[in-house]
C-alpha cells in the first residue's frame, strides 16, 4: 500500500493494463517479449522472463488496446524485481524519448482509463 506522500510525489496517474510489449535492448541484439502491467504518461511497468539491470536503455514496441498504430518509445529501466509467484521479472521503465503524437495518444489512453475507473 502506498503512503500519501508517495501518491503526491507521483507525477502521472498509472492505469492498470494488460497488452503485449516487445523490449529491444540496443547493442545486445536482445529482443524480449513481455506484457505491460501498468502505463502512465511517464513510463510503463513491463513483465518479462529476463532480468534487466536498472539504468539499461530499452526500446518498447507496443500497440495500445484501442489503437491500430504501433508505438515505439525509448526508455530506461529504473527498477527491476523478480515476482516469484508469477515466475517473471517486473521492470519499471521511465520513458525518455517518443514523438509528441505518441505522447498525446498515451496520455489520452491513460485519461480514458482513469475516467473508467481502471487503475
């Protein structure tokens, strides 16, 4: 459970999601299949079967559930932990580079999810 101070420090609403994501690790010829667990205007939590270290740069490739257009977003892993119950790693990825159109589409998606009460 998060404290009140954590809630006020968080800049973006996080919507719970469940859709496929491909993580591309530049320079390592590594492509991982994963699942988005939550999404905000500033980042995404992604589950994979492979551990990634904090600070690792990645590209995220995904399509939002209500869209046909594939998104490509650059980010950095800010935290990673193993979820033993699900036998997978959860990675917090902070977005570092995306087009304004993609940013607007993500923000609109998250705003709709918030209005629907998801998250």
